[in-house]
C-alpha cells in the first residue's frame, strides 16, 4: 500500500449532506477492510484535511501534524474492519482516532522532553559534584602539604614515612636510627601540630 505523504490541501469533504458523507465513507471503509487500495485513496482524499486540521489544532507543529495524519490513516488501513457503524458515524470514528493520536504524540513529545531535561540535570549534577570533589581534594592536599612544612624536619620525616610510606613505628625507627618511643613521640607531636594547622578538632 502506498500511503500518501501529506494531506492534499485541495481535498475537500464530499458534496451532500452529513448523512450522504457518512454513507459514502462507511462504504469505503467496508472496501478498505477487504484491502481495496483505491477505496483507501478516495477515503484519504475525502478526509485528510479534517484529520490534519484536528492534528494541527492539538499539536500546532506542522511536521508533527503531518506525521500524526500518516499514523491515523495507517491505522484506518489496518483497522477498517473494526469500524462499527452502530457505535457512531465513520467521521466520528475517524476524528476520535485522530484526536487520540494527536494527544498521544503530545504526551510522547513531552515525555521525551522531560527525560532529556532530567538526564541533562542529572548529568550537570554529576559533573558539578565531580568537579567540586576534585577541587576539594586538591585544596585539602595543598593544605596538608602547607601544614607539613610547619613541622620540624624530624617530625616531617617520621610522619611522611609512617603515613605516606606506610611503615610501622618500628620500621620508621630502624630507617631513622632512632628508638621506637622517640619515633612515636615525634609522630604524635607532628600529628597534633598538623591537626591544629588544618583546623581539625
């Protein structure tokens, strides 16, 4: 089936009364249900402006309205056999499909926009947090280096070996040729000065 791309602006409703129009459209739907492409083309020509108009009123956007019109007529082609004349006229059935499709398109577009906004906000939060953390870590590291410089040479060396070198008190003592109690004292005093410098209680 070749579905026309957009409603023909020249297409008009068939002449005659509303009853005549609906009778003609009802007959065409019966033929479409049997796979009659010529009937489908005529049905499209007779109703496309109405469908496009409905879509345009709901969606505003021309391209979205054209897409929706296409979807409506594809649904007509696939579901013509489901039309029940006792439930309403062919035009009422068609307009109901058109309105539902247009509303679905609005919801889909809004949902997509919301998802993008949500993703954008979460991405910004992640970026902001990671930058803040990195800056915070750098500032802390700079503060520690600055405060280490306020220690005596022996305190600095003992603290660096124990906390940055990962050595035990005994290993630090052996490395610096000092007694273990002396090393413990240096490290304790060095840490107290560091805490004071860093403002850590």
